[in-house]
C-alpha cells in the first residue's frame, strides 16, 4: 500500500508539468527579450558583428545557435505560436 501511495505522489508531482511552459506578463516579456538577445549573439558570432571581427569558432556558433533555439522554444510554447521569432539560417 505504501508503494502505491508513493507511486501516486510521484506521478502527481512529475506527470502534470511535463513539456508545459507557463509564462505570462513580465516573465513572457523577459523570455522574449532573452530569445532575441540570444538570436543577436548568434548572428554576431556568425558574421563577426559590426566591428568586422572574425567569426567565432564553430563550437561557439553551435552553442549560441542551440541557446537561441531553446529560448525560442520556451516562448513558442508559452504563446502557443509555433511561428514566433526569427529563424536561423538554414532552417
């Protein structure tokens, strides 16, 4: 009986929020800003930015691209809009 209660509690704690993102108001605005900041950082890493610096190494570009995709997915999930935000080159 104890095992059944523990299993029910674990399911109640972890199953309800799997894959859901709930952001509203200022939290959603902050996530949108972070997503666009991540996009700008990734763009500067690829092009070298306005100061004509050389492009960043491949691992940095890859990291920044993944960071942007994660922020964008949070905002898309919260807004329930799969078309929100800019797309990376090649998407």
